[in-house]
C-alpha cells in the first residue's frame, strides 16, 4: 500500500470509503470536514492506495501539544492484511515529524472491536472525560459587539499643486521594499497600525500575505529615521488610478513633522507620468487629525458613508482590529 496526502479529487472516494466503514454520522458533514482539513496548515488527510484505489485513510492534525487522528478507515474488502497498522504508522510519523511526542484519538464507548485494534498497536486507555460544545456560526456572529464608523473617501488629481515640506533637519530615506519579507511587513503593520485598529492583514496566513505583497501592481515603501523604520506607505497601482491603501507612522515619530515628508514622498512615488488620480480613505477609527492631514496634503473629500462592523477589539485580531482604510462601497 502506498500512502500519500489526499487532494480535492479524492473527496468522493474518501466519503465512499467512510460510508463503507460506517464512520459518518448525521451531525458531521464529511465534505465540510475534508474542506476544513485540507485548508488547515496543521492538518492533513492521509490515504492508502492499492493500484490507485483508496483503501485506507487517516485524518491527522495537531494542536501544538499533541497529534490527533480521525476518520481512520480500512476498506472492509481489504482487512486482515495489516493496512490498519500501516495507515496508523503513517499518521504517527506525520505527528512525530512535526514535533508531537503524543498521538491521541477517540473511540466511541460501544465500539469494542476498534478499541481492541488500537490497544494492539500500542495505544492505552486514558481515564478522561471528553466534553464538546457545538457552536452555531450565526449565533456567534449575532453576539459580536458592533461599531458604527464613518468612512470618508478622498482623491487627488495629478493637476493639484502640492506643497513640498521644508527640508528635514536630518535625512529621512524613503525606500521601496521590492520583495517585502512577511515577518518584516507584519512587524511594521502591527507596530504602526495597532493604535488605529488595522487588522485585515493580520488575519491572512503567511502564504496569502506573501502572495498579495508580491503582486506587481502593489508597492510598499518605508521611510527611515535614525536608522529605524519611521513610516509605512502602500500603493495599489491600477490602470486609471493609484490607491493609497495604507499610510502611517511609527508611534515614536508621530508629532515630529515626519508625516508631511512621508506623504510628499509617497505622492511623488504614486504620481508617475500618466497617473491621473490618487485615492484613499480614512475612517473614525483613524487618528483624530487624519482627515484634516489628508486635506492639507491636497486630497479632496468626495464622499462619506456610515458602516457597521464587528468591533475589531473583540474579534481576536492581533494586536487590534479593523483597518482605517475601508473598501469603497
């Protein structure tokens, strides 16, 4: 038997195997279980195949402390050939290779034959009480604290005469980060955005964030002061306009006049020849003087809207919550 990770093309065969092994209960949706597992970073579905036919399975995962095994199955027509031991050995290897010293599983109290199999391959009874709680996503959503915010949309045409700030007393290098490191970007995003409830990028996986930052139309700039990051600006370049997606200063630099230099440098980078318009938005979660600052910089308010959102401080986003830059409705 060959063991490999399952793919989306295996869904129908997996469900058929679990049905033959009487593993499916009405309260579990096998398709949803497969989708959740294949999307998780710390889980996998191992399948054993003979002549490309799936004859065994084990859903594996870990919580950072111990490994778990679910949906362990062997086709009834293939039992008695040691396939159960092989698929469990593969599950144990999967957990061990991820630093998990212990593997656990649950067997229904009335399933004596299965419990005997696991004891035969080295598993011991653990005198514990298993508790569970079903969570209704709709009910949870209805209990979340809500906030009403006001979003102001702004734009600046290339024809606007922009005032240049006075020359800074000390150099403030403004550099484009052409291949942003995810860890470095997260540090800046959290450090700069925490007071203003930025959160969208914190909810992304490293892979998702890396893919977004590598988009050719997305540009990340960092301004430095005293050799350390002082500000962040992110542009999203579109055919008809450039969106200023994120703009902010490190808290240590607020109130020192650096914001004017960061904005001037950002607009210089945004207004390449042929760029007609730069847009951005701010909301009432942002700095109380943010709107006035944008307007002094040359932006004009072109619209305003109210939006009700989940309170970002209550949804578990680190370190704070909702971004000051909301999508245009």
